[in-house]
């Protein structure tokens, strides 16, 4: 998911840098006011924690393994403002020390994973958590938000790559998003298990009403919301608008084929079929994404049901 | 034990002796030139080879680092193959990405991270972010090793159990690691205050 240098063009890099620079400025301003002095070292340690947690591999089928991405986990534990700062630090060190993710693409990477993962993920978490209520809501919210953050980051990365002309949207969008529909499931599972584990030992650390970096004011919520929707509008919507257009064109081609009897018979059907398949791949992916969203929401609900009674009946 | 992330950042060479801000600026200039212009990669490549020669960093080490990171770039670049004129775009992207990678690897191996942080502080990056970066860099491997130790201890005690249990025990290791990190942060705060941190 870390976009290396050489894949994005100038306008995309500058847009990404401006958006994440604004988000980082908001986060630092908020922390300077709300974060207690004694919690300042916690930001650095939390960043080191995210890095260390990413090095622990969870076994998946067939000898492969995956690891935590951690943006929603850190947002749930520390609050949205702190999450942006911590994830920015993680991405900067990964870039400068490990050359993972480009230096010029840093802005776009921070926006995809830090801002959308941290603040967007936190917003989803809070909405679901409030709707469902209690500890069950925490688990359900964390699971759903973790999945959404992985998928959203992939959508944005696909949009940025397509906008830069690196790869066409019809290919990069299905490829990135389909993979992350699955990665998101793993991320949701690990996030939930870790939140439950922390809740058992230190319930005070998983208190949704009192995140370490303090609650957001309405103005800050509006500002973050504006930044994220601006990012979605700039990076993704140019292609989202092309979907019905693509459909229309397929219909046009098919209608034309119907009328034109003189067209070469042998080659055309296959070529048109392939064309319509390539054009409809993003559409199919968006459908899969929509169905996946509903399924994961239900799955999160079931997970919360299954996990919570057990923690209550278990002797301490 | 703390092992070094950038083992060659403290050797002595003409490149290492340059001030950190100059190296950071030069790296940025090289990156911008590589990414934004279509034909700049030939002079950039020549400059980078000169830097490698001057910096006395073992070439084998650089190649290993590059090979380690190249698959990440290749994975995304492969998507570019699936369009018209894809081979040209693919080749261009791979060359550009490799040069950019080499630039960043050279920067991090000729400049200690603390010096880079000093530059960031001088260009008015918020102090909170710089402090966070400094502490993160210092405790990266302390925490990574602590996590690995806990994972190993857990694995010894629950040898050969199923996958679902492995996930749960690993998750509790991660959770415990977070709790320990917050406790360590409190101790660090006390230690920082004792040394006169504002």
C-alpha cells in the first residue's frame, strides 16, 4: 500500500502533500491544546508500538502471513488527533529509514493511511459504537472501521495511481480494491482481538468517551471532514463519474453491432466482449465492495455478540 | 541490544561530512528531477553512481537493500503493463522507482537520523512531531524486541495449538505490548522531567 516514488505525477503529489499537511497542522494544533504534557512521550512510544506490532506476523492459510496495519487500532486507543500524528511519524520513519514508500509520495501515503485511516476510521468507529452502545459497540465499531480503512486507503491509492497516468483506472481499481477487501478482513480481526485483549487488562485504555488526545470540537470535525471529502473528490470522483459513461459506451457498441450487419463477424464479438468485461470490472468491484460492506457490518455485529458474553461470564 | 538501522551512516567520507541539510536538499532535488521530467534519469543515475563511489558504502550492501525493496515497486508497476504502450511505461516506472529508492537509501546511509531531525526542527516542523519522531526512532527496536520476546515465550508455552488460538495469543501479545508501551512512556516522561525537559 505504500506508494513508492516514481509512480505519482506532480499534481497528485502536491495535492496529497497539501491535504495531509493541513490534516497534520490540525492535529498538532489540537494536541498542543488538549494533550497533557505527560502524554507527549506516549506519542513517540505509540508510533514505535505500531512499528513493532507490524513486525508480528499472523499466520494465514498456506504458509502465508499478514500483519496489523494499525491505523484504526491507534485511533481507537488514542483518539483521532493523536492517530494522525502517530501514523505520520510511522510513515516518515518507514520512508526515511527503511525506504518503504517514497519521500515525494509521502504526502499521498500519509493521506491514504494516516488521515483517512486515522480520522475517517475513527469517525466510522464512533458512529457504529454510539449506535450499538457499550463494549459491544466498541468491538463492532472497531471491526467495521478497520475493514473500511483498509478498503478506503486502497480506493484512494488506486485513484492517485490512475490520476497520475501510471495505470488505467479500469485495471488498478479492481486489482487494488479486491485484494484489500480481503486484507481488510484480516485487519478487522486483528484489531478486534487486540482491542479485546487490552480491554481485559486495562479497560481504562479503551474508553471511547475519553480518548487520550481529547474529544474533537465541531469545527475540527468539520475541517477533517472537509479535507477527507476533498481528497475523495479530487482523487476518486473523476473516475467514479466515468462509470455510467462506460456503461453507455458499451450499450452504444452493442447497439451498433446489432445494426451493422456488414461488420466482420468472426473477430468482433470476442473483442466487444472483452471490451465490455474490462469496462465493467470497476463496476463489478464497486458492487463487490458494496455487498462486502453490508456483509462485514453484519460480521462485525456477530463478532461483537460472540466476543462479549464470554468476557462477562469469564472469571477474572 | 540495539542494532543499528543505518549501519553505514557514521563512517567517514566526503559525502558523510557534508551538512545534513545539504544532503536532504540534494536528495529532494534529485527525486523531483527524476519524477517530474521524462529524460532526467540519465544524469541522475550518473550523480548517484558518483555519490556511491565517494561515500565508501559497500556496493553489495546497497544492492541487497535495493533487491529487498524492489518487489514492492514491481508489484504496482506490473499493473502498468496492462495498458496500451504498457511496456514503455513499465520500463520507465521501474527505472524511475529504482533511482528514487537508491536516492533515499543513500540519504539514510550517509546521514544519521538525529541530524535529519535537527534539519526538520530548523525548517519549523512542529516540535511535537520532531519529538515523536525522535522517541519513535529510539524505541523502535526496543519495542520490536520486547514483542518478539513475548511472542516467543507465548509460542513455547502453547506449542502446536491451532490457528485460531495462535491469533488470539498473538493478539494478546500485541495488546500487552501496547499496555507496556504506555507504561514505558510514563517512565520516560518522569526521566525526561528529571533531566530538565521544560
